[in-house]
C-alpha cells in the first residue's frame, strides 16, 4: 500500500515496516496498554474521530489570528498536546532550557511518561518551519536541529519535533551514519482524510512505542522495528546486486530478441558492437533507473516552487514509480506491446539538456548519464512490455526470506552502500555474446576480475575510524581560519582506488556537514543546506582514480546522487574522477630527471636476449654522462599553460546544463590539445620501455635515455615511431601521470588527505594478473621494494601524493605490519618522515570476503597529537603496530641457513597417481617402487588426525631423461600427462624438463637422505605447530621443512618463545600464521649451547610433548588445528571435547584430562627453553591472554603473559644482533645459493644443523 503522507529519511525504518505493521510484534492490545477485550483497530478509529475534531477546531482558531503570527501557543495547546494525548503521551511544558556541555537547549515539552523524551513544538505558521533557524530569534539552530543534537548528546534515544503541519520522530544520529527520521504530513492526513496513514502513525508513534526508561531503550518497540529495518536493509543490499544482474541480462536479451531490432543484431554479428560497449549502455540504463527512483522517493525531482499540478502530471504520466507499480500486475506484461519502453524514453528525455522537461518544471540533469547519446545502441530499439515490466519487478521488490512476503525496495534510503554492493557483484562478471545458431544471447562469463585485481567493497564501519584520525584533524585546523568556508573548500581529498566512491562519499559528507554548519550558523543544518554543501564539496574537494572504467562510472553516479539538488544539473566530475593506473606513472615532473632506467631493458619471457643486451648496453652508455635535467623553455611553458588552463576550467560555473556542457567541452580541449598530446607522449617514454617486448619487430620502437632527454631538455618535438608506440602503450595500460592529470593538486604540494582501501594481491599472483612488465616496473619505481604485495605500491604512492602535513588513512590486509610487506611499505614511509598516529592491528572483515584487515593512519611530517593503537592512547606506534620503537630489524644468521626449506612443487597434477595405478605399476615391475613416493600437503597436516599421506606421486628427482626412461611405465604415464601440459610454461626448464618437478629442491633432497625424520609446518596455519614427518615422503610446497631429526631443536621451534618471534616477524594471512623462514627462522637465535651439541633435557621434553599431542589427535580423532582450538579454549570442559570430537562422555573425559596434560607439558617445554637461554629469572606466567594482533572475535590464547612476550622479543632481538655481529667479525661468508652452507675459514660446517654422522 502507498502512504502519501509518510516520509522516511535515512535508515530509521524501512518501508516494508509500514506495509506489515499490523502483523509485527508489539501490535496487540496489551502492547498499547489496552484491555484485552479492546481491538487496536477500534481504538484507532476512535482516536481518528477525535483527532479530526481537534484538527477542525484548530483550523477555525487559525482563521481568527492575524496571518503574520506564528500561532505557537495555539499550535501547542489546541492541536499538538491534545493529539499526542490521544496517542498516550503525558506532555509537560518546559519553562527552562536544559544545559548540556555548556550549551542551552530550549526544548518546549517533555514526555513525562516516556523517559522524558524531548518534544519540540513550534508554531504552525512559523516561517522557518522545522529545518531553518528562525529569523530575529535567540535560537541558535532550527527546531529539528535542537532535538537532534539534544538526543545525540543526551541519554534519550528518540524525540519528537512538530509544527502542527508535520510531525517527525527523530533518532540519535550519533549511532547512525546519516540523518534519520520518520515524518508524517499532518496537513495532508487530515485535509485529505488519509485514515490508513493515520493508522500507521498511531501504530508507530503511540507513546507505548518509545522507551519507558532510558536504561532499557533498546528493548522498546520502535527500536525493535529500527533494528529489524537495518536487517531488512542488509537483505535488500544482498539482493540488489542479483536484481541488477538479472535486469541487465533480461534487458540485453529482450532487445536482442525483439523481431524489429534487426540493426542491433547485425551490429553484433558484424563485430561493430562489442559486448563491453553494449554492456556499458545497459549499465547506464540501470544507473538512470536507480538515480530516478532515488530522487523520486526522496522528493527531489522538482524545486520547491514548482506547483502541485505539474508534480501530479509527472507522477501520473512520466514517473518511474508509475512503471514500478505497473510491474506488480503480471497481466500487464504483454510481449505484443512495446509502448512502455517508449514511455520510459519520454521520461529520460525530460532530463536531457534539450528535452521538454522545462515545460513541466523538471530541470534537466544532463551530464554523461542523461546525455542524448548515453544509451546510443539501445535508444532506437524496441522492447516488449513483458521484458520491461519483468526487469522493473526485479528492481522493485524482493521476497522476504522468512515469510516470503514481497517487499518494495526503499530507494529513498538507497545510498552508496547499495551502489557498493552492485559494484562488488558487477566486477565478478565479464559480458559476452553467445551464438546459438541464428540466435544471439548476451550473458555474463564468470570472471575473476575482482579477485584478480584485489578489489573489495568497503563497509562504512571501517571507513569512519579513518576519517576520525585523519580528515577530522584537518577540518579542525580549517575551523580556526579567518575565512572558514574558503578554508574548508580548499581541502583536497582523494582515493586512488576509489571503486564505487563509498570512501569519497564519507569524506564529502564529513566536510559538507561542517561547511553547512558554518554557512547556516546551525549545528544541525537542514537537509537542504546540507545537500547544497555536499554539492560544493564534491565539486571542489573530492578526487578519485580507479583502474576499472565501470567503477569510475559507478563512482560518478554515487557522487551525483549525493550531490543532487532539485533544479540543478549533475555536477561535472570528469576532471576529478579519472580512470587510470594510479601506481604506474610519475607523481611530479621532477621525477622525469631519472630518465629511462636500465631496468627497463631486463630480459622478460618472450624477449630476444641479443636485442635486450644491445639496448641495455646502449642505454647504460647514454646514462653515463647525464646531468640534472633542465626543461626546455618551450616544455616549461607547456606545463605552466596546462596548470593555468586547469585553474580556468575548475573556476567555470556549473549552474545550468549549458554551463556543464561548456565545462565538458573545455575539459575535452584540455585533454586533447596538442600540448597535452606532446606532454603525455614524452612522459610515457621511460615506463613504456618496460612494457615494450624486446623483439626484432620492436627494434625501431625502443627509446633510450639520450633520446628521451632531447625531448625534455632540447625541446625536440616527438615524431618518431618510438614515441607513438610509447603513447599507445600508455593508453593501453592507462599510465597515470599525476602532475599532468591533476596539475592543481601537485602544484600545491599534494593532497591534504588520502583515504582508501587499496587492493591487495600477493606477490606470487602479480605477474599472472598484471604481467611481467608491471612487476619489473614496480620493482624499479618503488625500490627497494620487491614483489611482496600490490598494496605496498599503493601505500608508497599514497604517501608520495601527500603534501607535508597531510594524512593518509587506509584499510589494508593485516599483513601490512609483517615481513616484506612491512619493510617495503610502512617502514619506507617512516624512513621518509612519516609517523603513524592510528592503527588497529586486526579486524574481521564484516562482508563476504574471508579477510582480517588492519586500519592505519599516517601523518607526513612530525605529529604532535595523540596516537591510538587498537583504540588506546600510546606514546608511539611502530611499523610492527607496537607501542614502542624496536631496536632495529632482525638480521639473518649464518648459523641457521640451509636448515629450513620449502617443500617440493610438482607443477602439474599429472604426477599424481591413484592407488590402483600404483599397485599396477609395482605388479608390472617391482623396481617402479623406486620412483613412487607418498605425498602430503599442508591441509592434510593441519586436518588429518594421523597426518599420514593420502596420495602417491611419481618422483624422478632431478634426473636426466635417459635415467628416468629406465622406469618405462611411470615415465610413459608422465609423458602422456605432462609433456603437452608443460608446453606453455614460460620458464624454459619447466617447459623442456617436463618429467621433473617445477621445483625439485635438490638441496632439500640431499639433506633428507641423511635423516630418518624431519619436522614440518604449514606455510599457513592457525597455530604454530611443528610435526614429525618421514624423510621419505614427498612434502608439498605448502609445507616448510626443518631438516634435522634432533628433538631438542624441535622443542625450541615448538615453544612459545619461537611462536612469539614468528608471529611478529613472519606475519599473518587473515588470522593464520604465515610462516616465512627467511623472516622468522633464519633470524632466530637458538640457545647458544645447541650449536655445539644436543641438549638431552630439551630433547626429552620435546619428544614427550610431540608424542602426547599425537596420542591425543588419534584418540580423539581430531586434526592438529582442532586439538589446539580446544587447547586454547578458556571454557575447556569434557562437554566441549565431546562436542568437538563426537566421542562418548567417557572418552571425552579422558581427552579433557589429556588436553590439560598437554597444557602442562607446554608450560614445561617453555620453561625448559627459557632456562636454556639462561633467563631463569624471567617469569613466563603461562595462562589465558588476549593477543591484540589477532582479530577481536578469536584472540584468546593459552600462552606466556603479554609482559613475557614483550620481554622475550626484546631479548631475542638483542641476541640476534649480538650473534650477527659475532658472525660478521668471525668470518667473511662466501656467496652461495640458498641451501648451501656458509663456511667458516677452515671450511668446517656450522654444527647445529650439520648432517649427523
């Protein structure tokens, strides 16, 4: 049902609550304080009759008053107080203002029987209404703002504000992201006799809905409905992406299948219309619909002055709501008719720049979204009513998952969060045309764009802390300026991986709120003033870049929605929201002095080595005599002219569609001018050399340093094939040179604030996703960084773009503080005068992605303010996210090298054979058993109770083909399965030696041949847990292998002392420990005595610990992860053991005692290792502690105390430095490959990990 008098702003309630209010909890007579024999409907009828009488009396009273009087007393005494009495309120007048935080709040009334809830009543004829500060009055803000700020600061959760014309229920907005209220138009209810609307008012605003006491506010019915609405909103967001996907597919195929759209089908068949271009039109169609549905429901189509008659014409004949309502009647879905598509296009034309909308009072929106050519490929097509109404139905309603009731989507409350969910869904698909004989189908191929590029939509709960610890500081500074409005609008804020614009919107809202306060003088500005401020902030302060053009378009739509004001066109955003690769390009023109680096001529897969060598040699020769680059006067003039033209462009007004079009044309001239062409071409040269294949075909297209400098220093005009190729490559790969794209920002030193959730993608995936040229480029551009993670390059680029005194605040993988990612990222920022002022170590991602993330804010330059780590104030924050400064990084110790390896990497499933194949091979020739080995991986070690291999693999070591062929049948199997599979490998050894593992680890094999056992741990594991393994098993590359069979060394690495070191220096993946030997083993200082001989005491406790743990796993039949889940459970009990193991009570009781024994053994092991270091006086205090480096929902561990962990780390780092210095002075190491030992001067092996005789 439609309720024309009811308006919902923000997320206070969802519209479906209105439709099903009678069926919700809290709607029985007793819930309203009525006798059980009284029907609620009858009571509403009686209240309606009485309220109509009060309304008529009040209206007659108004006729007797002079028109200029606000009628405040009459409104209160003869209308509002009696009306609220009918709703069960005991309203008491407040003669004195209430003081809160040094401010006075003139609240006119309080609800005495509802926890003193504020009720602000102003005059029916008050010109300021509810949303403006009264003129010639002592009040400092509007009536709405007074109540809103009062409940934000006070303990009341809800309040009422009314002028007799409308009444609003307000909720504490400090707990919500945006302004939220429920409004009833009393004028319309009682003038038009809207009983149904009054019934809803009664059921939602009755006094019994509000909290009786503040302490139990969350238990009130209205809060119950609010929370239910939030849950419903989450369900709608989940479904919106699917609805959009369905609508796009149906629209697409509806156009393709309609018999009259012959030209469309021919363009697809001929290839002149690509699936991506068709998809872009369909997306714009969806964006148009979403945009219009939102502004219609928010009543933002018309300026206030447009008369009601015109509004009704739009509503009846042109509105999107009309089609939405029609879509609910399935009988109208007639495939023989196509008038509704024509009708929809008529609606679109109202909003185009030269459309007929002005005659109806509809101001054109224009811009790219409502440009006449925005949906060019489908505008002239025909679409059946059945398809159009089906698509509208998908976008209009969703089915409640519990009661299966159809609920209309609340587009009035749609914000960028919903657009974010759409963005998240759309990135998972790639559009394709499928040919089915004579028919063409549009569909989505399941792609991995989102996963490949590391993109993730960001929940707002994670965004607000970023703003609080960065942008808020900058705003506070601006509020002290002589001209506060100008100072606020002078802020420059960016997101360089902006996605759907969610983070930019949050920043814009924050600045706009302060701007609106300054402009109005009200601390709670009206929605109108706020929207105007948002529009100005987005126009001047907000910048965004994203590599995905679909995301860029979506971001602009989200910004347009937030900035829309009735009667005004869409902002021009093309110059501020750009498509490009934010991390590939130069930030400042001074970087050009680097020239063409020698690294650009590295040999990559597919390159001709001779050509590479020639060009590298030439480039090195060119760079020998280079001096500091001085730009040619003509070049400098072009750069200065570009900045001047940008400033002129930015100053152009945007009040009308004509002005927007002028600005668009000026921007096109700016980007397509000869100067822009030449500068972009010249800037592209150094980076393009990385991307250009070094082949005979490209021999004439490469450019070395001397030619590059001639263009910039001598002013030579680029006209060669090489410069044209460089420009083409820059366009293809979307190089983004910040000094050319945003010259105004770079000219002022950079951005004031950069916020974001930059993509993260592990280094091993970078080459497959972005290619080898990208990898070589970023290693050079962001040296000394290696290929640790994509997020490193974003963090480094973000910092480069900041001005001194600026802030960067971002959400990132929690590995930002670990290992290479920390060294390449945060430590580089701190070395460049950055200071961390806020960090949160680990938060479980609220959305679908299985992630644990960290939050961090960095200030460029000295920070004299407060610092917060996990919400607590601390004196300093290190790159490890610790509240103290470390005494340097740990150093690799020669004593440990060659002891730990990564397992074997077969590089092909063809090496694995079934049990039947294994048995058949051995029956055929028993000697085949020589090349058949059991195989085990990390998951099996973590999850299988017996930790025994479950697969068999063929293993030819590193043999030659001739030797491997001696095993005829196994070799034949491998040839059949692997020869063709390896043919496409880039690495020659993997391609040519297809019978050998991709990584055959000869050094590991040599070590294992001397041992009976070894110890292994998964690359990723929830807990640090080394396990014994047979040296004859093929161990997967997902395992790290400690090549010793000494139980005393096992005891050390299994101890809490090593676990503390590993967690700090090795890092994590999500919640799991990521065990990196180079970071946490090669640097670990073992107790000194172990380097000369085994320690029998440690060996005994180590073996006993392992054997007992193994017994527990087998007896409870639980994997090692499950065992340690119980081990660390604070509430461990026989019942918990029974639940986890599915064992009998008796078996579970024994398991419980066994787990307690494992804890005791772990304490004994830790103390023995401590004593081996000679630290007997250090109390370990094993017990249950919360580790702040872990996510909040799973951070309790049975371990040594937090104080002990900190002290152990300090002592181990000190010991590491001492050992490293001793090794440095004792012997100069020979350079060898990993796996071969450093040798002492007399070439004796280091004893601790030497092969035992």
